[in-house]
C-alpha cells in the first residue's frame, strides 16, 4: 500500500512538471523604433528618425520623366545627390531638397548602359560603375568625358574574368576600388591591377570535409566549388577606410577594411563558440549580424552610410529597415518598415547621410528618395558617443543621462555611462551601470579592477580572509567526513536512533567518502526507511537550485532571474531523478533485482547530496570570481555531475548485488525506460488536451444548434 501510494505521488509529480514545462512563452510585439537586447529581444525605444521629405521627382527641369529602377545614391562634400538611374541609363544630380541640377548620360558615342554605382568627389567629378559597358567611366563635373577604365590587364586575373563593376569608390590617394561580386578590386590611376581587398573567408564545412574523404570520385567531382561571400556595396568613411556590406554570415555582414584589407569591425562568435556551432550544424553559416545568433530571419544588407563620427547605418532590403551602429559595432537603433505609404519602402537599394545627420534612402521599386531627420533623442546619443571618443567622459555621462531621461529602456546609455565611469576608474559605478545594461562581460571587467584595487589597498585583510576561507572549507570537509562516519558507526553499533531522520540525513553525507557502505546500509534498512528523508533532500535540492539562480554572482549567471521559470528549472532537476526511481524499480524487478521502491528512492536522493552541497557553497563563493574565471566553476559543476552519475551506478550495483557488467546494462536500460516514460506522458497529455478540445467543441456546437 505504501509503495503504490509513493508510486502514484511520484507519477503525479512527474506529470505536473511536464505539463508546466510544456507551457508556451509569450513574445514581445514588434515596434517601429527599437533596439536589440540579450541577443534578439526587441526593446522599444523613443523615435529616432522622423520623415522629413519624399523626393518623388526632382523639380527644376521641364520634361524630366522620373527615376526608373535606380540602384545607387551618393552625396558629395558639396551636399549634392547623385543617383545612378539604372533603368534610364543616366546619372541624375540634384540638391538635397530634390531640385534637379543636371542629367548625365555619358559620351554621345558611348552612352551609359545600366550604370549601377556612382561616386563623386568634392568638385563634382564623377566615377560611374557603367556595368553594361564593362567599365568605370570618369566624367568631369559638367559631364565632359575624361577617361575610362576597362578590364585591367594582369596575370592574376583569370582569362574568362568579366569586368562588370557594380559599385565604385575612389580613395584619397587616387586608388579605384571596384566592386564585382565577391571581389573588391583595386586599380591605380593608370588602370593597372593592384590586387584584391578584403575578400571574405570561406567557412569550414565538416560535411564537405567528410564527403571528400569517404565519397567516390564521381561524388567528389559533383561537389560545387564554394566561393567567398559577395559584397553588396562599399562606402568610403571619413577616416579613409572602406565600409562594406556583404553576404558574409561567417565573420559578419558588415565590415570595416583598413589599408591592407583586414576587417577591423565587430565580428561574430569566439572560436570556441564557432567550434560548438560546427559540431551541431556542420557549418558556420547560420549567424546574423543584426538579428542575433541562429535567427531564422536573415538580413540582406545592400548598402551602408557612414557619418563624420564613423556611425554606420546599414540598409536591409529583406525587412526594409535601417540598422545603425557606432564605431565599435554596438547597435544604436532599428527603424523603417515595408509598405506603400510615405516613410516606408518596397525595395530599398541605397542609403547616404548628409552633414546634418539626415538619412536619404533610395527605393528602386517606388523610384523615389525618402529623407529622414534625426530626433533629439538620437542626436543626444550621437553627441554622447562623440564626447566619449574625444575623451570628455564627464560630458558624455551627462548626455547619456539625458538619453535615459527620454528613454529609460535604452541600455546603450547605461553602457555608455559605465564606460565613462570605467575610464574614470570609478569601478563600483561602472559595475552598477553595466548591470543595468545587462552587460555581464563589461561588469566582469569592472569587477576584476575593483577586486584588484581592494586587494592592493587591503592586502593584509585580504590574505587573512583567503586563509580563513581555506580553513573554513577544510573544516567543512572534515565535518562532513565525521558526520558520515558517525552515522555509519551508529548502524554498526545498532544504536536505537539509527533509523531516525537526523541520523539518516547525516548518513547521506557519507556518499562523499564511503558511498558503498552508505548504499549497503540503505539496503539493510529495508522496512525502516522513511519517505520524509528523501522528501527533505528533494526540498533541499529545490531550495538550493532556486537560491543559486537568485544569488549567484552576476557575471556567472546561467539564466537571468527575471527570465527564470522556476517550475521549469525545478522540473529539469527533479524530473530525471523521479523518473529514474520508477524506471530503475521497473527494470530491476524484471531482471531479478532485490531493491524495493523505497530503497531506490532514498538511495537516489542520497546521490544528489553532492549537488546540494556544491551549489550551496558555490553560490556565495561565486561573488569572489569574475567571468574570466568561469572555467573553474564549469569544471567544478562538471565534476559534480560525474560524481553523481557514478553514485547512481553504485546505487544500482549495491542495492541489487549486481556484478559490474550487469550494473551497466541495468543503468542503460533504466535510462532508456526514462525516455520512454517521458514520451508516454507527453503523448497522454497531448491526446488529453485534444480530447478536451474536441469535447468542448462538440458541446459548444450542440448548444449553438439549440439556439
């Protein structure tokens, strides 16, 4: 009767935990202007850009028939806009207000043919990527033909190489950078080939590697040659560096190339994270610069614009949104949308920024230019960034406070204030702001500095504290050993209170030092075991897990407390334990085991004592550690789980008096039975939900038919 009641309670608890774990989570709705926090969570922010003007057709000249499938937009230092009007085979020059200045079609004997890119210098001289004519055309400010650059002659170019550039940029030193697919080609002023710049890396593919090793010659020959990711656009920054948008999902879609072509912009995951991804996906090709790791919604950046502060705005044609980043790659804002109304896009193709911070977006489907003006909010953000990079940290902090006064959810402001405090060596304030911003890495760096300053300023006290900690941990180990030994001795001496709850709890401490003796005593206690001992240990497991979630040091947090689903977390911990108890009892009953359900339950709870003690100690000790020392915590946790697994093996072996080989077989069968149990319960829950839905719908239909 007791065993059946215990089994029913355990099964009911498992079903409840599975039901709670299966509950769906709600997602936040999209907002017009937002930023991303914690990877890919959208956080609404105040409006950053407002619609200023829509240039549908340039004014000032009779008979102008409008734009047709324009591909590129450029603004020079004089403030004039140059449009590569691809469908009309011309370049259109206009003012920022949309007043037409001139139209250029190229020389009469060789007019433009599908120009897809344009660059203009401070005097208005134009360099045009005349794609259809396979050349770069140089025109004077009045449209007079100057020169052209065709396919450069070089042994480094394949014989079948077709020079049909889509974008063009001229460096301050006179070099021509022509964009063609995955190539960014450098040409000097005499038309000589000077090499490739910034070619994207080809990611390693384990799948292709294995195919090349084990496949037949025919299968290997059928493999497609993988090429580097293509560039989509390139822009020249105020610092003389090249800013580019690409289709590279390995290193990052957005790049900043220095003079030798190396990308010095923010890149993706660290090598260790990439190795994990390779092992799980057989590739490195599913990341996204704008949406967070492993997002299903991938961007298609088609152009970038860079202002005087090196703030980069990237145009995504897939979502019709604009993504703005500072010079370190931190996301400032996301805005824009797809639609027919003013201020929205259908097929955006290019973006530029003027000296006042206004953004101009060219739409090749709507054949217009949409102008956005920055709000006071984003202007304060830009100003704060500028002061920080100029070294005026106090002024930057003041501006960030103004930003927070307008948008309290803007985490980058907290990061900015934290960085300013860090530069001023105000470690506690930096830690506070980093925590508000959710930046664990920044918090850890500030904490490391703070800890170092405390150690230097109070060396003697720190040394005494370290010694006291070592002594305390040693005393704890000795105390556990004595407690376990005393409980074992009580059983050996047949003490009257040996079956009491207190002595059994002391006995559980002995699993660290003499687990075989402890399991043997549990087996010999048949008929005297009390369920409350195991329940107390389960309650301790739950308390320790919840306490650890809420008290572990911030840089080492596994899951943010505000995001923690305590039922789910406890289910992940207790569900395997309770399921193993039932599965092991069922399997051992079939294969001639000697253990009873109460013995397996108590012994299994004893096996979890290392988790209770290690996590109870780790929670307070974690406040002495920073992110760079996380490896020690990970090692200790892994070691604890290995110890727990070994204790479960000892549990099965001793309780049933099995041999080593039979013990391993029974443990594996028990694990298999656990999986079957979970699948069965989930199927029952799913079918029950469908049955309830069917019955409810039936009676609703019946009630409606009677009305």
